C-alpha cells in the first residue's frame, strides 16, 4: 500500500510540473515576451532560463513585469507604485498615475546617467 502512495505522489508532482511548464510555454509564445527577450542582456536571459527549468511560473511572470525595458507609461498601477517605491519616490502613494509616470521616468533617466 505504501508503494502505491509513492507512485501516486510521484504522478501528481509530475503532472503539476507539466501543467506549470505548459503555462510558462503559453507566456513564452506571446509577442510581448519576444520583445522583452530581444531587449534582454545575457544576465536577464540566464535568470529567466533558471525560472523556466525550475517550472516557476510566478517568477517568470515577475521577470516580465519588472523587466527594465518596460517604460513607466506601459506599466499598470501596481507596477508603477512598486517602481516608485524601488526608486524611492517620496510620497508616491499620494501621486496620481500621470504624476507617478513622470516622476518614475525622471528618476529612471537620472539612474542611467
């Protein structure tokens, strides 16, 4: 009986990994992913490959959301607030979306120089 439990859990783990990899494959086939991939350096590509091999869909999605080539004007509200927090924008939670975009873009340009 205990042998069957081992087989059942092995099958379930394998099934879960396959489902996760299928989800990742769907993400990797999107045109927006291709743009991010083309604009990535080797370090970013290697990081993503690790997430794919580990079948970690959440990290793949986070890699896309936080990719450095995404401009603030293309970000969602949550992405903007996270970016503003990372860039140490004072009182970012009180700013509207347009103000956040402007401030994030200004700080990102300053960070690059």
